[in-house]
């Protein structure tokens, strides 16, 4: 007889002896936890029930149990996990008013995952079909299909959403698997902290016990050698034991600058999938879903207008939509396209970033870890010449500067030097994918700084 | 059972224990209070199976015994009696009350049916000043809301350390933390973190709030007990036992910002008044706007409603840091301001979507963090 059957037997018989009210109060949510050498441990929801069963019903329970199973000599009661009573949530109408919440409270402490990111709310279009398919496959069978899974793409396109969705899905389907989501910045600070406190061993064993390790924005490991080393070891241990590793970055592994070669090659060893910019139809679909979530509806022209004006960033798309919703609520009237254009004017036409030659040179120097002076100097070291050429190329490409002007910027170099540099880089870009990535990264930084 | 007691004393006890006796349809005995005798003491007890209260008083006991009677009926009746000696007698599950010109009989239920209020015997205990504790708890107790999805934060979090008690509550929109720094440190072997249901905490304040002296706390795995003692003799007067909420309280320290972008120091009463004024025009969203340019000497508080009109007011303040343009739910602001005792308030902000902090000037024992309404 199983524990469950035994306890059901007790409940069935005791029902006959006591009133319905008593039965409902004292026997609800009770169960047998364990049975060992004639000792029975019964879990009860709270201390009141424990006291009551111990003092009032123990004799009856014991008699029934003894009849059902003669081996049992002793019964103990312990307060176990109580299933919380269903309490109606105090209805404060806050959701409508965009009241912000502490995000920290929503996050699962164990896994670090935010439950709001799930596959169901992830909108799939041609631009993210591959990463989504890979992610779903990994979530179904973590550790065996694509390991590591490396997802990259620009800001605001849903990398974090996808990563967290995998984590949430695995946590839901495989209760025993340990999932941990962490940003690479947190990871780094954990490494630093554990070195400081001389607890590097416990840090290692903590990470080695994980079944699914998800690290977001891995590109920030660039240049942090000790962290890279620790991560390398953790990576190997997990990989050898068929534990799933999922990473995200804003660029492919090849383009992550100052990343140890051994890590780079490992990142590329599994599956790399990129999320590109969403196409028009997907953007409209995203807007519609978001509007539905917020329980509002706009005419289709509005969605079309928004989707055609904001092309690259889903987060911005959402921001613009929120703005419209807020405006509509305050003024209590349906918006037409003309008003919308006015409302969104300053969102869409954010003052164009001014790019100066100085900024380009500065960014290039920073990117290659050089001093600005080095680039401008006339050193012919290879590691300096190359960035200098890239800087010249960018000056020409982005600012349409004249070649003599570019030459003058670099301590009065001849305009032919500038022409040579520009042509050389332009040619190499066509062949070298890595260089192309590098340059687009630099461009991005120039624009965002 | 036969005993005599002064009306005033009995009334006091009934008012205390009556609070937890609940209207329970599933278990009618919970509507009753248990009356029993223990040598020279009369004991009243009530419970709703979450919280249990015991109360003792010295009384002239002629014959020991116990019985349960409906609490509302008994207490309403005792409240009406003159402040004279009351004789109480129990016979066959009835009690007979005699007091001056009154002669009354109330039907009861056998005491055997009454739930046993758990006792905490093992485990550590600490004592501290009742008044200070109740006042401190009062500063955060109203924050939580009942929630099934997050039972942990529906309670009040207590952390007992050697020389510090920290009391924290949140409803995920705002968070209050109160620290009690102890002059005499506790003799505790370890630290205790526990979550007490909000209702139990409110009862603690109601019941012990008016008392003087020491409050003793007993720790145990599933429950906690608060005890106060009689003035006249070394016997416990009130014991309140509550269950604890299971689970781990979120790591709320991460929520409290360590920096600020803007710091505003302003007069509390003026701030309170202006927020109240703005609240009248805040509409359904309860939204009030707070604005100040960098280098300004005043902040502007405004609100508008499409139906009611609009309001704008200025308040002088010492402002440091960046310019501000942020919206809050006025109710959340008021809750924070009202719990600050100093005459001036420090108000710290971090961008228009980061948490704001309210705290008293010259007192780091209280902090209130509140999330803004998303800028529209």
C-alpha cells in the first residue's frame, strides 16, 4: 500500500467519526511524508492543525492506521508547506496608469529569470526565424542539440527576450534542471568579488552545478582577461558534461574585440544565429500585439505609420506606441494620423547626431585601445597604421571630407596618403567580413556616443 | 468554574482577544472565546487559526474550569455592565453572570472543541521596548497588499540581528524600510529573518501599541510569539502567536538606490499640503507631476484632469543635481511623507523612470522608495 493510499484510507474512515466542519478544517492539505521503520511522518499545513491532531485525533488516526498497516508504531506530525489560501487581490487600478514597479521583485531569485519573457509573447518573422527555431529546439532538449547556442543582433531586437524565454521554458519543463541567467557584467563582478574574498572555489562549484547557463551580452567580457579565463574553465566543464550554454552578444564571436582566441573558437563551435532588423510586416504585427496587451486599438494606418517611421529598434517602436496610448488617455479622444505625426515628431526626429572628425578619430582610437595621439602621430607600426587608415576611411565615408582635409588632420599628410588609405580599406571590406563588422561597430559607437 | 472579577478588567481583556475571533462558517467554534482558570488567573483565548491570542488577569477563583462562549455577545454584554464586581459561574455548558442588578445566562460550547493555540517552548527569545517597536512597525505596516501570486511580499519582513531590527514591507510599487538600532545588543546565537502576515502585524500594533514596558519575542520555525507581562506580578499578560509566511523575502536591498541624480530638501508640512492640493486634480490615475530645473530654488508640483481642471504650486527647496520632470501616484507619496517624523524631508530622484527615495533629515533609520508613473 502506498503512502497515499494509506492516508486516503485514514481520511475515508475518520470522516465517519467527526463532523464535516471539523474534517474540512483539520484534515485539509494533510498527507504522509514518509514511512520509516514503523514511524509515520504526516505533513500538516500549520501549527494549529498539528496541535489538534496530536492532542485530539491521534488515538483515532493511530487506530485506523494500525488496522490498515500493522507495522506502524508511531505517528509524528510536522508543519509542511502550506498551500496559500486564495486571497482576492486588493483591486488597485494601477495597471492602467503606467505605474512602474520594482523589477527586482519579479525576478526569480534562483534562476534570475523574469517570468514575463516567454516564447508565446515572442513574435516570429523572417528576421528572427532561425534564432527562434534554434532556441525552441534547445528549450526542448537542452544540452544536446546546439551547444553552445550563440545569438547575436543589434539593440532592442529581442535577444534578451529569446534568452530568457529559453530559460523559462526549460525551468517549466524540466523541474530538476538548474537554470541560471546572468548578465556578463554581473558575472564579471562575481568573479572579482570571489577573488577578493578568496572564495573562487565556491564560485566555481556554484557555476559547475548549473544545467543551463545563460549569459547575456557576452561582448562585455572583452578585455577582462581573468573573467574570460574563469569563464573558459566553467564553459569547458559544462560543455563536457553536456550542459547547455546560451550566449548573446551584439556582434558575432569573430567581431568581439579582444576576446581570447580559445573562447572565440568555442563560441563558434555550436550554433550561431543572428537576429537582423524586423521587416515591415513583422513590425506591424509587433505593434498590434503590444497594443492588444495594453488593451487599446488604433486604426491600421497608425500602425503602418509607426512601423514605417521606426525601422530598426523594437524597443523604440514600443516607446512610441506607449506615447500614443498615454496621449489618447489624457485627451480622451481617438487620434487621427495628423495629430499622431505631431505627437511623435520629437521621437522620430531626434536631433541628428553631429559627427565631427574629432569624434571619429577618438572612437577609432578607443576601439583599438590606442591613444588618440598615436593615431595622429606618424608612427608606422602596423597596429597603428591600420586603425589610422580606418579612421581616414570613416572620415571620407561618413563626413565626405576632402582628401586634403583628411591629410591635414593627420599632421599634414599628403592627400594621396588619404586616397590610398580610403581605397585600401574600401577594397578590403569587400573581402574581409571581420573588418566589415569592425567598421560597422565603430560606426555604431560614433553614432551612439 | 466559579470566579469573581472587576468589570473594567474583564472588558479590557475581551477587547483584546475579541479582535482575532473570526466569523468562521466552516468552524463555528472560532466565533467563541475560551475562558479558563489557572490557579489565581483568569485566561481568555481566541484564534482564527492564523493568529492566536492568550490574555491573563488576576481574579478570585473559587472553582477551576473552562468553557467557550460567543465572543461578540459576551463582550458586548460585558461592555454594558457597570464597573463593579462580576461573578461568573459555569454549569453544564452555560455561564451565569451576576453583576449588581444584572442576572444573565449565556449558552456556550464545551472547551474540548476549542483549537489548541500552539506554544513555543524551545528556541531563542529577545526583549525590547514595546513602544519603540510598535511605532517603528507602524511606519511600514500599511504598505503590503494581499496577493496570491507573491505571498512573500504580502507580509512584513523582520530581520533580527545582534544590535539591529530591520522591518521591511513592499507592494512592488514602493518599499519602506525601518531600522531599530538597539542600545543593548541582543544575546542571539544567529540572525533571524522572518515574514509575518500583515494582519498579524496590525494586531500586534493594536494590542501592544498602548502598553508600556518590554515586549518579548520567541522564535520558532513556523511561528512567532510576542509576549508582554503584567505590571503587578511576573506573569505573562498577553501572548500573541502568529504563523509565518513561508518563502524567502526578495533581495530588496537591490531596490534601494545608492546614488541619486537629484536631491531635493524641503519642508515636510508644505510638501504634504501641496501634494494633497495637487491630488484633488489628479484624476483617475492619481498622477501628480514634480518639476524643477537645475539650479532652481523651487520645485513645481502640478496636476491636471480633463474633467476637473488643473493646479500648479511652488515650494521652496534646496536642490542639488540634474533637472527633474517626474510623475508619481500621490497616494504613494503621501504614505511616505506621513511616516516621516522630521520637519524637513530629503527627496532623492533618479531619472523619470527610476525609483525615488524619501527620507527624514538627520535620521537614517527610515527610508521609503517609490516608483514613478511612466512619463507620458
